[in-house]
């Protein structure tokens, strides 16, 4: 397969923990600049270690050029431009990035100003993924977000002035107390700003979060399923009417602006993860770096890669993940490409599941591709789970 691998870098710090969040991110109190600098120094040591690993795995003349770099978190915009510049310089030196690489930085609207945005463009960041979440200050406060709607309006204007031509908004739907009209208002205000890319995620309550605790105590309730389905259906129609292509279950893009880095995940291609809590996938092996900061620092200090868990996927495991991830894309999975990649047809591996979902109208076949139907999109988890975990 023609691999065009990507790089993910995890910055596991936030100014404060949002109430619904269970990502690997540590809230930082006063004196946080020392913690961040120390982490960056460790990260800068991990990169050449990963390069040496790559040389051993692929040979020193390995042909891989990386086509995307995604700096996520956490809140990567908590780093200064100078720090992000140092990070990118070492990455470029050790893990060659293509000239046209998509370089994304996740940013929280309240943590970045006009000067920093100009600086980011100058060092080569060409895409910003903004954690907008809502265009309603009441919902933002209820989510525990630190920014407000004015911060979003300001950062979008300043990012455009700094030269950013590729902005992505993360939005959340299905929030406690949110009805269809409230979601419509948020989406309409987002579209008015014409971001090139919009991700719409349904809130899920994770047990080990403030929301998880409030949910168990009955302090918050989620909208009923019918309301969420109406939100999702309306979203698809509204965004299509405004020129956005629905290309992945939760993602929409103006023509030419699909998230190239995220496509690597959905197409089950290779990527290297750097930093505490980052995951990697390379040649059928999936591994995670430790998310514990102390352990991360201790391992890097003795020039050891900070890996903690690993899974080696056999061909069937890789095929199952390719289906589970690929069916998230609205174009689905090509029957011919699947066979060329795994040497077997998907029907030979999952005859009953595929025929069953086709008969129920959850999957459909179109021009040599198997994909979720519109009904299947609403019940996606039920379909996707069938392709992993069984042998
Ligand atoms: S900003 Fe993002 S990563 Fe940080 S706590 Fe909030 S949701 Fe989690």
C-alpha cells in the first residue's frame, strides 16, 4: 500500500479540566511554565529516539516522508510560539515532512492572540483546529470551558488576518438542556464564519469526569434519542445546503478541505505518536506511550522510548480495523482495495454480518464500495463493532 504516514504530537496540559473531558490532559496551576518547558525538553529527546527506532525498523535509508503533523492535546496552544517552533524544527530534522504537509495545531479560543497566530503561520502551521464547542455562553460555561463566544469571533478574525486558510471548528451536540433550536443556532452561527471544516461530536458521558458524577447524581440529563437524531439529520441537510460535504460520520468539509491527518486514521494507515499518552500505528503494530508524566520523563531520561502498551494485529485484526474505521467514511471501503491489501474478500471474512446489515438496510453497496446507508449512519456503532473483536 502507498503509505503516506503522519505524525501526532500530544501536549497533555490544559489550564483547567472541562467537566466532560476524559482525555489525557493535566490541569496546570501556577508555575506551569516550568512544567511545560520540562515536558518539551523530554519531547525533543523522544523525537531522535523515534528516528533511531525507524532506522532500525526500516533501514537507515527508509523512504518515508510524513504528510501530516497534528499537534493535539490537551491544549497545545498553551505552548509559546517559540516552543512550538523548536518542536517543529526537531521534527523536521528527524522525521522528514513533505513540502505540502498539513500541519495542524489544536487551539482553544481563549488561549491564543493575534501575535501568536501570526507567529504560528510564520513557522509553518497551516491549519488550526479550534475547540469552539458552542455559540452559546451558557452552554460553554456549563461545559466548564474557559472561553466565551466573543473569544471565538476574535480568534477567527485574527486567524484569517494572520493568513490561515484552513480552519476547523469542533462543535458539540446532545448537551444537557440543549434542544434542536439551540443546536440549530450554534451551527448557523458557525457556518456564518465559513470555517473550511466542521466536526460535530455528540456528547458522551464518561464515568470518571465531573459530568459522569453529576449524571449519576441525577444533576444532569441528556436529550432523548429522538432529539439527537433530529439534530444529526438537520446537521447533514443544513451543512449540505451550505456547501459542506459530509465525508465522515462526524465530519464535514468545504471542497478540498477534508482533514488529511484524520483520514490517515480512518483509512487505517500508519502514523507515529509522540509525547505522553500518544498512540502510534505502524506495520500492523499499535502501541501507546505511557500517559504518566513521571514515567514518561524517567524513561526518556535513560534514552528509552516511553512505550507502555502494545498490540500486534494479525492480518484479520488489521482487516477488521480497516472495516471499522473505513466504514466511518461516507465513501465506505472499496472491495477491490480491501482484497488487494489483505488478499481476501470482506465477504469471506464476515459473510453473515455483511449480508445481515445489507438486508437490514444499514449497509449498502455502491460502485464497488461498501458503505453505511443513511440509516446506518445513525446506528453506526452497531455496525462498526461487528468487524472487530471476533475471530
Ligand atoms: S480543553 Fe480539551 S483536552 Fe483540555 S480539558 Fe477541555 S476538553 Fe479536555
